[in-house]
């Protein structure tokens, strides 16, 4: 693994900075040395900015996930108590969602 901050090989402990989220492993995870490792210093301002952006993105994603989980939990509690209302969103009918087949292909 290569550190995203200093471009050096990581041996031992590491931190996952960003998840690649790819089943085929085409996009790999980004790794870095943990905390304030003495031998890991970002070489350029571009690397520091990249790391700050990844950290900000991660915080925003965790915040959004927490907010949606909390809202889902509250809705579930209201439904279990019997004083909540569940509204089903309208679903498109299959005939409307499927484009018509051209006459020459039938």
C-alpha cells in the first residue's frame, strides 16, 4: 500500500482515508499512515489539499448517514407505536416505464 500523503510504502498500521467502493477492485481504497506518523509528511501543498478534501468529504458522508439513520429510526418508532403515518410513494407502472418496441423489431 502507498500512503496518499507522502507516496511512501506503508508497513504496519494504516488508516483508510477513502473507500474505493468497487466490487471489481478497479477503484482501490486510499490509505495513509496513522495520525501524526513522524516519517509521513505530505510532500506538496497539492497532497495536503487532497487529504483535507478527502477528510471533509468523509465527514459530510458520515453526517448525512447519521442524519438519515436518525430520521429512519424516528419514523420506525412512530410506526411501531401506532401514531405514525406511512405514505407510499407512487410507483410508475411497467407499461409507462418501458419504452415501446419499434414495429420492425417484433
